C-alpha cells in the first residue's frame, strides 16, 4: 500500500475522497462523544449542549459534528480571529486557545466557551481541532449590553506548548459562579481536542498533508456542487415573507422581513426593514445570523450535503449593521437563539412559496429557557440549573409533526427528571405534552411541553425566557396555528419582570412551550386520526368539534375508551 507520508503516489479519486471525508466526520463525532462522556455539568453530560468542528490549516470548516447548528456561528470565525491576533510563527504545537466573545473571538454569546488547538504534522500546521461547550454559569446578570452578561474572553492561550497557563485559568474561574463545574468541563474540552489531534495526525501520517489538502479542496468543492444543484431546482424568483417576534425581554413585538432571491444556482437572503438592535440579550452578531441562515437553506436545498465551508459559497446573506440581526458592539447577545429561530421561520416561510412540498409548517419557533439558581440546602453550595425545553415540530405534507422536541438551530436534550432531582433542590411535578397545542390540519402540528418545577426547602431565583406568546407558529396551506408559550404560576408567585422572578420554598412555576402549525385544511383530516387524537388526549372534544367537525358522541367515546 502507498504511504503518503513517505511520498506515496495517492490519487484524488471519488473513493479516496469519500474514505477521507468519512474519516474526518468520524473524528469530529468521536470528539463530541469524548467531550460528553468526560464532562461534569448536567448541561453537557446530559443535555449535550456542545459541538465539535475540524478545520483545515486556513480555518475552513471541514466538518461540524451533528450537535448544535447555531454553534457553527461560535466556531466559524474562531480560527481567523486567532490568526489575526497571533502570527503563524508564534503558534506552537501544544498550544490551546480559549475564547467566547461575540465581537472579538468568533463567538455568539458568552456561555459558549470555545477551545481551539492547532494540529501539527512534521512541524507544519495541518489543521485545527475545536470544540465548544455551553457553561451554564453566568446567571443573575443584566442584558442591557454585553458587559453585563459575563466575562468576555478574546482568543488567548489557555495552554502554551503543552503547559497549562494557570494564571489565565485562575482569572476565568474567579469570574465563574460554579467554578468546580467550569474546571471539570474545561478539562473535558481539553481531552476532546487531544483526541481529535491524535486522530488527525494519524490521518496525516498515512496520507501526507499535501495530499490531504487536495482532498479537502475536493470535499469543499463537492459540497458546493451539491448546494448549487439543489438551489438550481428551485424556481427562479423573489420570495418575501415576514413574521412577528415577541419575547419576554421586549416591551412590544418586532416585525422581521426577508426578501429571498433565487437566480440559477445562487441564493440571496436580504433581511430588510429589520429593527435596530435592542437593550436586551436578543441581538445576533453576524456569525450567528450566517450560521442560522446556512442551516435554514441547507435543510431545504440538500439536507444531506456535507457540513463544510463549501456549502456556504452559493449563498449570500445581508442584514443592516446595527440591527437586531447584525448587531454592533456592545449589543447584548445572551438569548440570541430565540431570535435565530425566527430567522429560520422567515427563510422557511419564503421557500414554502417556491417548493411547498419540501417545507413543514412553522415549528415551535423558540428556545424556551428556564434557569433556576440558589443555595442548595443539601450541600450549602450555589447551584445553577439550566434547561431549554423543546416544543412542537411542524406538520409535514404527509405526516403529523413531532411532539416535544428541540428544533432547528438547537439540538439539545431535555434533562431527564432522574438527572435533575438528585443534582438540584427542585422537584418536577408535571412533565407532559400539552393538549390542543398542535395546530389542527390535514396533518396535525407537534405538541408543546408543560414542565412544572417546585423549589424545595430554599428560595431560588428563576430566569425564564421564551417567545411565541403573542404570535403563534403558523400553519401552511390551510393548516391552523399551533399553541403559544406561557407561564403558569402558583398563587403567591409574583409575575416575572423581563423574565426574572423568585420562588419561595414550596412554590412552583410551570413553563408551557409552543406547539407547531398544521399542514393542509383540517376538514381533510382522516376522521380515524381525529378519533385517535381524542383517545390519546392530544386534542379536546371542543377542538374535535370546532376544527374537524366531529362531535364527541357515542362513537368517539367508544373509540376513546378503547384507546385508553
């Protein structure tokens, strides 16, 4: 067999490109599993709120593991940011760079801490192993501007030539509220990068870096060809869509508008009439907007195209600088994912006019987050419990939507009750799907979630942020809207102010997430499916009558009892 490291005569043919492409994807996925298995906090080890990406020496994305799409925004600019600050001749094998800042470090919000490690082979830079983990730590903060949101870290060395920079680590941990978690999660991130470096170096030893770089070019070109071919199948034209964006931190809903143009094998996304950035943690930096837009287009154009930098090439994205979708410093960005979800709704709403068979009705359109903090009476230590709750997935052209799932730019898991209650002084009293939250239609939208949490033997602060309270997830082609976001408070629990409130010992709050829109006119739904929905308590008798024209009479009652 030829040995690329020793001058072997490898050929860039489709089979070899596929083999190496699969090796790169395998390395990135295994890095992700290493990070999750080695991590300490529930947000990473249970909820999998992390991502891993491999870059080539130039900082081009080779593969993003299938974790959290929005994290591409926190990673896609990090290598460029490092190379701008540190000349290549000052970077050494064994260096590890750390950063999180949305304006100087390629990040999108401060809890997402990135570690980037250069990969060397035979003394030359061959690539970068990077990972990101959401550190659920910066709580009880203001969000008028980014200086209130936590410690800003530009790309700096956490490790220099293999030696940990203890003073840098001490500075970071001093600014964290749960430093033990942060230390152990950072160690897991270091371990994940070490794994990626070793596997990547083994690939270099077999094929040689010169040959690998030729293959990397082909991998990116292949992704570009796939995207261009997919765009070319969409009818040329300009498609406009607008939607409303409400959030707990806003005094009034904002209106977003997109003009999407398809010309041959290229697509332009122009976000127009976008409101100015706000004094709330809802602003997007440019990389967050790009990551969201690329995701939204890819899911429609070619969901299986390789997730590398080549797929970006036929797509242009623009939004006014200084707007909520392209903020200028020092705009706050902590809750940017709720805004990102509305960007996806805009892109999908526009494309539904061109290729309706490929689109689903609006999903829940939110990243409903609930954070509870206080002093754990069992340990005497401060705790931070963070949860982002799923909701409904939009109905499709031939199927009902999925219930209680994360959608679009987020892909975390809901924290199991068995993982929550042993860790925190909280009780989950209700965890259920919400009846009537799936939008009626020929195909019913997915259902939202109700999660009720009670404080045990202590007073805690809560920070709950959502969207789709004033506007509902829309249906498609006659399908009706899905259920909306809301909070249900015990008597005596004061209303939250801008998403912030308190629970006294024994008090509870329930978070109800949005459902999703239906697809097609409700009157076309198979009556047997309506009766099944009744039997499974997915819809009420009132919805069966009002939306589907079926009375909850004797026949339905028999079916309901049989279903139970």
